[in-house]
C-alpha cells in the first residue's frame, strides 16, 4: 500500500473536518476522494501532503511513517485547482523548476523535461509562457511539473475545477491515459461524481468528515451501502412504503420487497430502473400518468404521477419513447426492475437490493 491513513482526525475550532478516517491505497492506483463541500476531502489531502497537521492518527507513504515529516521530505507531487505556474517562466522552465531546486545535473534535467513535455503533449509549447496557454494546457504543464521529481505519490486537489465543461471532459480522458503511462499512485479530490467514475480505479465517498463507503465506481453505484451514497451518486426516486404496498399484483402474487421495518427506513429506485409500458404486463407496478415528457438528445426524461400522487422520474431512450408513442397527459404503466431498501439501525443503514 503506497498511501495508508489510520484514524485521522482534524478539527478547526468547533468544526470536525475529519473524524477518525482510515483507508489504504495500493501502489499504482488512481483513487478519488469524493464528497460534497465540507465533507473533509481536501483536508485529508492536505494532511497527507503535510500542509495540515492532524489532531490524531497516522499517515504512511510507500511503507514509511510520514505523519510528522515536513512536506519537502514526503516525496509528494501536488497539483492545485488554479495551476500555480510561475508566470515569468516558460513551460519548460516551470517543469524543470523542482529538479533544479534539487540540484540535478543539467543534462538530466533537460532529458526529464523533454520526456514529460512529450508525455503531456506540450513539446511544441516549451518556450511559451503560462499566459499564452489555454486553461487545459496550463493544467497539463502543472501535472508535468508535479511529476518531474518522480514523486512517490501524486495528489490532485480539484485539478479541473477552474475549467469549462468541454475542457474538463477532454482532460479526464487524458489524465487516465497519463496515469496508465506513468503508473504513479495518485489521490484525486473531486465533488463531481462523473469525474470520479470516469477517471478512478477506486472511490472513497466522504460525508461530514467520515467515510461512507469505499469501492470501485460501478460497485458503489449498483450496491450503495447507505442512503447518502445512493442519493449522492446519481439521480434517484425515493418511495414511501405505502407506495410500494400500492403496486398492482396479479393472482395474489406476494410483494417482492420486504419493506423497512424500522422508522427512517427508505426505498430507492433510479430513473433508468423504471420501465414504462402502454399495457399492464403481469409484473408488479403502478398505473401512472405522464406529467411532462422532456427529450434530452438520445435520452428522454419522463415525469410521472402515481395513483397516490407520488411523483417519479423515469429515464428511457428517445427511441423507446417514440416507439411507445409517449406524450404529456398519457396514461401508462410503470414497473420497477431494481429497488434498494435501507433499514436504519442504531449504528448504520442495512442495504437490501431487490431485482424484480
């Protein structure tokens, strides 16, 4: 494990930024710290970098105790949201800066700089200054500069946060390719679920300074461990037990779901896990009326009202919508094919997945 965090806590006045956080990152992986603002992700990253002193807990980097090491001795490469390039230096001078500070031989510095400029596809911009570059190009230079001293681990704090959506999309693909070529263990802070899912091998989901769940992106999405993870990772409909009890069942077919037996229990179904039909098909479901149909390119968003006035959102392909002849005010049938049920205990939520 290249990064090991054990029982890390940090308080700022009355605010508990990190609360007994523990996780480990295998060598060569790209891992995201994902959560809303104030969840503690940047504080964890800064503690690993030595820019914040934790109140308790330990940090190991590539098998070495690093909790009390100064930043410059941790072997960290750090990439910030706002590039932090030296404006008076050219691209190649920025990339060479860390190596020159460490007094590497000039020939070695030049060789490493050229290698990295090629890696980040900036060779033709070597003599330009940061103000002559686009935001995406500046962030590539910042990544090259962070990689130049061959750090033990790379830390990225919202590296694409200052860029527009199109550039962010391009750089996500590029960062994943860069990581696969460099193989440096990386920890990536983001509040953007799509960014984390597209780029990272593992995701650490944080909420109020605590870890909610750790795992591969698709596993978190398909098998969330708590209501928070379910709601944070994508759109979801929240249903009441009474709504589930109101499903139409043929021939006294038993209810396919065990309802939450404790107060605070909840039932979730994602928009793409609801199926619309024009006629009942013998499976558990509800009659519904289309309140609003919104085409979204190749997708369509359908807002339905169930018999008990519960609103639900369904996501289907535009081709499916046209095939069914959907329109506002039409009466249809809708059935769930995957439900996630949570029962609240005194310690945590218990998740049950139902594929119907």
